[in-house]
């Protein structure tokens, strides 16, 4: 295997870890409440803009921007849950899809209106320099983003499977009424899920803001990436999202390198549609 | 006779509109309202009646637009010739997307429609035959009447009105056919409908294909009106958004819902664009987003459902009106 190819695959894995991070938020909410958040990609976009604003106002990098973006987005998640989701959850499918889709437009074009359509970016060297491992050259910003995203995604999985909070959330996902009879408040647990899901997007956004282009419409692309990841990983499954996210990162990088940069999104979308044809339950999931 | 009075008055007003308000801006505005009414009515077939929310309808719109302009650019034919080709293409894409996803829950369908619209937009943007990022143009100087290239918007207005009437007629016929009964049953409870032997997936697929074909006609007409198509105006996700929000605002699943939505939103957008210029573009969609969100949250049935409810309450005793809390005098 040629050396460049290894370099491309490593880059894909690091980006894929970030995909996995924000997709696990989507899969959590989907699995728990059977709601698909069409504004999910735009949440990531907001995370990027929070990191950008923090940098322009205070001149500090992602070390301060990432926690703040997580916090801001987690708050937004709670607000969205109580203001919108709680009511449309019980409504018809049309209302569910229109509700989050309207939210997506509102967020995307508010940012568009405020910041303009220009491509923004953080300075290249905000997370110092480039590392060299055995001849592989990896930018520190991508390494940081990939590693943090991987750790947080794993942490999220542990939170859901090993803690009492996670058990309560799973209980609500299983049967909200039964959970309520056991003294668990479905409302609180669902709000927590939204806070976690949105917080994950905020963190992911702040992490990729250091090397990704920042533009209001980026949420559309990232939203589709999240859909692809979740449908590949099986809905409701964080480990599935992790595997699928890494896989998509690699596929995207490889097709960008082998076929051409403009085709990398095309390959991912085509993959998604073919998956819906042949294996709608995802790679490892049950339906 | 009184039943037919109001529809006749409205129809007469619609026919007289471009003759009374006859500035080019007003005529063009009227034509655009009718055009979006066609597209939104077409969306309504699958989004409203079948309850499957397509967020990528622009792909069918683009099929029609590109087929019409392609017929002229590549074969020197009238753009009209492209319409059947656009319909065939749109219906084929609808089948490719619909067959796997309409068996699954509605979320998969919505996601797949977004993905296919983006996929097609990216492919077209990188295809030189389809004009890549620049797009295709129609006839600038009409060779004969069939090029349908007019300077005034007046001929387009009546053409669109005719097509809109046909679209509504098809929709109405569909709701009164066996398929209409199936669709109503599916919307009430898909599981119950299936257990009673209604072919649910197939019915939804037919509705989707019908909707795609009609949307493709709207796309072709749009391209003829503006004289060109490029990836932004023919395949941009915002066209999907406009189509969807018009139907939902007016009343998804109601015959005249999309018309009401188009009659409200198209003038709103055109006027805000002419007042605010380029800066208004972002703001318009902020408002659109807020409108969709509020409809979903408070009034999923749209304006017509609300009006109908208030109308039905009109004859009821005073108490009912007061209980509703609305200051709506009978």
C-alpha cells in the first residue's frame, strides 16, 4: 500500500471520529423518541460558529471554544425539547418532520443573515503545527479533533450502558409509561437526551472548526452525513454510529483522493441510497 | 345555486387579474403564484394525501426544467418536447427512491429524498453536457409559437392557470378513486389499512410517482418562464423548501391548501426581495423557517383547516365561540 494512501486513511479515520460523535447524538434521540432531528447538521454548524465567535472575541482557540460550544448547544437542545419537540412528538409525522426542518431553516438562515454567506475559517496554526509519526504527517488540529471525538463517543456509550442515568434513559426509550410508573420522569430523561445530543454536536462543531470551512450551509452536508452514519450503524446504536462514522470518514477521504474532491459527497450519498435498497437495518442493526 | 356563487367569483377574479393589474411586475407575480401553486399541489399528492414528507421534490422540478431546456439546447426542439421526457425521468427517479424507502418508516423516506436531491444537484453541477454550474438556456428569440418564449408574462399566466386546473382535476379524481380511499385509510392508520388488505406500500409509491410527474411539469414551465435553468434555480434545496412550506401553510392534504399557501408566500417573497434586495434573501428563509416551525407546533393542518374550524363554529351557540377564547364574531 502506498504511503499516501495510509496518510489518507488516517485522515479519514480522524474526521470519521468527529462524524461518529455528532451522529451518536442523532441516533440517541432517534432511538429514544423516534424523532429524527432534521436540524442536527445545523446544530454542528452552530457549534462551529460558537468556536469562531469565541476566537474572534477573545482570541482563544478550541480549548476554550469547545467546552463553551458544548454548553451553548446543550442549552439549546433543552430549549428545543421543551419548546418544540415535546409537543410535536405526539403529533402526526408531517408535524414532526416539518418542525425540525423549520428549525433547521431558522438556524441556518439566521446565521446566514448575521454572518453572511462568506466562507470563514480559524487561523491554520491555532492548534500548533503538524506531527510526524513514522513519516506520517498529521495536523495537530485534526489529531486533537479525532482523538477527543473518539473518547467522548466511547464515553457516551459507557454513560448509556453503565450508569444509572443511562439505564433510566433506556427505560424511557423502551416504554415511557412503564418508566414513569417506576418513578422515572420521561420528560426529564428526554430533555437530558436532547442536551447530550445537542452538546455532542456543539463539541463536534467546535472541534472541526479548526480545519473545516465555516459557512452557514455546511449543516446541510453534515446533516446528510449524520443520516448516512445512523442508517449505516442502525438507529439507536452508539457503537454502530462509531463504526459507521469511521467507515464513512475513510470512504469519503479515499474517494476524494482516488476519484476527485468534488465526488466525495456524491459517493457518500450514493452509498446511503444503495444501503436503503439493500440493507435498511444498517450494518449491524436489527430493524 | 349559492354553493357555486363564491367559486365562480374567485375564478372570475383569477381570470381577470392580469388584465386589471397589468404592470409587468404584477403579471409576472401572478404567473409565479400559479406556478408555485402547481408545484405545491403536486407535492400535496404525496406529502399531504399520502402523508409522506418529501424534502427533495426539487429533483423532479429539475428533471422537468433540464429536460425542457435540454430539448432546445441539444436538439433544437421546442422546450415543450422536453416535458414528456422530464416526466419519464422524474417518475423513474421517484420509483428508485420510493420502492425501498416507502416500506420503511416515514423518516427514511424524508432522508432519502434529501439525499437524492443533493446527489443529483452535485452530479449535474459536474456534468458538462448539462451545462455544469452555468446551466442551460432556452430560446432567446422565439422561432415560432411552440418555443413558448414570450416577453410578457401574460401568456404564461393563462398557460399556468390551465395546467393548474388540470393538476387540481387529477388530484380531485385521485381522491375520489379507489386510490384515494386507500390513501385516507393509510393516513388514519397504516397498520390497520394493511391488515384490511390495502396495498399500502404500492399506493404510497403510486402517489409519489404521480406527484413526481406533476412536479416535473411545473419545473419545465418554470424554466420556460425564466428562460434558463442552472443547478441553483433548478435543483437547489430551497425550491423544495418553498414547495413544501406553501402546501403545509395552506393545508396539506386539502385540495386548495397549496393554492392558499402559494397566494400568501409568493407575493411575500417577491415584495420582500424587491424591498430588501439581496440582503432579504437570508431573511426570507428565516421567516420561512419560523412559519414552518409554528405550523408544525400549533396548527399542523394549515390555514385552511383553521379557517374551516372557525367557519363550522360560526352557526353554533354563543357559548361555543366564547369557549374557544377567540375574538371571532359570528
